[in-house]
């Protein structure tokens, strides 16, 4: 993976973490609400893997925000 792509994933991960923390939700609770494994949520927040549209949709719904808000970083 190129450095620029990795930097974008890290930015997204930081943004996801900030949204989660602003709602005072643990990683484990968010993963439960979004119906995904807690470890996968950590992988996304660290920018180690790209999330699909469907995963981002689940996270946005769990955080009660739009995908646009989730991707506005």
C-alpha cells in the first residue's frame, strides 16, 4: 500500500475514533451496535485496513451520523 493511501486511512481512522469518543461510546460497544467484531473496529481506527461502503454505513448508523459526516475530515 502506498504511503499516501495509508495516510488517508489513518485520517479516516482518527476521524472515526473522534466521532466515537465524542459520543462517549467504547470501541466494543460501537462494534456491537454496528454488528462487527471489536478487533475490526480497532483495525479501522488505526487505519490498517480500508472499510467498505457497507461497513461505513453500519458505523454511521451506529453513531447516528450520515456517511457524509463520517467522511468529512
